[in-house]
């Protein structure tokens, strides 16, 4: 994971991303990456539930 934190409290999932950070250009070169789960991953404490997250902006 890049620049993201997940927390599960009961049935509520909270995702935190610092939008001031940048990790360079995407592979396609069309977007500037801010945060990524880097594919589909399990939610902490609920292995059967998956998430895929990308946060980006135009360069």
C-alpha cells in the first residue's frame, strides 16, 4: 500500500489518505499517483472483503 491507512471499527471502514503526497506518474503517464492499494487487498479483520483503491490527479 502507498499512502493509505485502513481501520475497521464494527461495520465501518475508515480509509485515510494524505492528499499532499505524490508518488510519481502512473505507468500510462496520464496521472500523478497520490495513493494506491496496489491491487485488490483484504480489509483488516475481514479477509473475505476486498478493496482496490487508487487516488490520483492530472499532472
